[in-house]
């Protein structure tokens, strides 16, 4: 006889939570109570829910749980950036980064353990793909980060003001779980984060871009990184399946579908020395993005071991930036944050790999000592 697996309420949106209670024979309003306890008061047990009857709390403890990812390591940068390494009960580790900037605090959230897209300049892609994260594991990063900052006094006062789905993984390849997590982020019973303050970044999974424009109102960012197919095929292998002409058409559709809302798409462009930072690349980029409401975010490359790329010269970045702005593209240069703790863009997975390597070395050391002991005992016999 197998024990029924408990439902992790951390990963349920409001409609899903209401359905859960209706299936238990309870009233729908119980969902509102429990959502507030989990996401506003950061409760991790049903005993903390003082306005829920004792009998229901007991009933919940038998069929459900509130279980977030475990904090395995936390680093704080000299610039205030914080990075957590989370170990997941389903296996694997991911990293989550909080970037403070005045009254704005942005949490960079992961969606997969590893990544299958394998962009050539990204450390995460070198880890390979292990699995999708559940909705509880995705929203659990926000929950754990919120707990690190202490109880919430109200929706308007909290260090986490923005969330970007730009951590480990390609969010569009784990669409359903990411969608549920973002709905919880937006919900006033969850984290009450405004639609313009949640951004999903994709390398260009076109069918899911079209679907997102119908399913949820959030900001979109596209990992572009090259202005022509030949170069993008090298930097972003997904381009071979969804080339630039099709991707730009999808961006135009996305913008048109949300024209009554916030419809500017962010184009992310990592600056790689002598690879994609030349004047001809800037000219090609202006032509490529013509007619699409975009802003361009130039990202100085953040090095990692054996990357094979270097950061563009500062003078080249400034010239590239000036050309785009002078030709009608609103362009910014991203400030590098958290690079001293490997928390900068493109560096995520360093801590995970280091921990894995240390663990493997420890196991090998134990095995080696065990073999030596066996050999010594055999020799003495």
C-alpha cells in the first residue's frame, strides 16, 4: 500500500487553491485565508494559521504541506546583491539573485535545473539540462527570499518590487509551471507585483510567445545577442529552429496583441569583444528592429571559466550605445552587479558546479581512503 503524496500548497494559484478546498468539501474562502498565510505571513506550517479551525488544520496536515526549496548557501556582494543556492527536494540545485537599486529591488528567478538552450556565452548552459522546476519550486524562490527580509507589513512595502524570469533555464520551455508561478506573483493574495514589474525573458520560443500574449499580461524580454542569423546560430542555437525573421514577426505579434497595455519589448544584447560589437552589427541591429516597439539593453559580458569570450571594450560599448540611440532605438547599458559572487548575468551555476565538484572530490577521497584501508588490511592478513 503506497502513501498518497501530499499537495504542496506553495505552488497553487488562487483558482487552483479554491478547487483544492472545494474538493475537500470546504468553502472557497478558505483559499484566501491560506494564500495570505503562505505568501503574506510566510507560514510554513498549518499550526501557524490561527484563524483556521483546529479540525481543518489537522485535516490539511494529513493531505497537504507547505514546502519551499532549501537554502544551501547564501552570498552577499559588496554592492548589496544577494545570491541564494537552493537545493530542491525533487533533485538538483538552482540559484536566485536579489539586486537592490534604491527603492527598487529585483529578484532574478530560475525556472529549470540547468538549461537545454545552451547559449555559447552563458555559464548555465554549460551545466546541461536536468529537469523542469515545479510551480512550487519557482514561486518558492520568491517565498524564501521574502522570508529572508522578514514579515511583510503591507503589499506596498517590501524589498522585492520586481521579478525577472531571467535565472537558470528557458522559462518558455517550462511554460505551465512558470505561468502558475507568475500568476501567484501578480495576485494580491500572493505578492501583488504589478504587471509591468514582472518580466519573462526568452531566447525565442515562438509558439509560447504567442500563447503568453493571450494568457498573462507581463513584460517580455528577448535574448537577442546577434543581428543576423549566421552569428545568432552560433551564439543562440535555438535560432536554427526559430530564425530571426520569424522571431521578429513573433515580437511584432506580441506587441500588437497587447497594444492596449505595456507593449515595449526589451531586447537583451550581451556585448562580446570582436564578436557582435562592431559598427556593422550596430547597423544591422537598427535595420532588424525597425518598426517594432523595443528598447535595447546592452549587457557587458560577464566572464566565467573556459568561456571562450571576452567583454567588449568600454569604448566599443559606448560607441555601439550611441549609434543605436542616435538612430531611434532607446538603449541602455546594464550595470554589472554581483560579479564578485558569480551572481551577474550569465554567471549563474558557478556555485552549483563548485559545490558539485567539491562533493565529488570528497566522495572520491573517501572512496580512495576506503580502498587504501582495505588494501592495508589485506596486506596485514
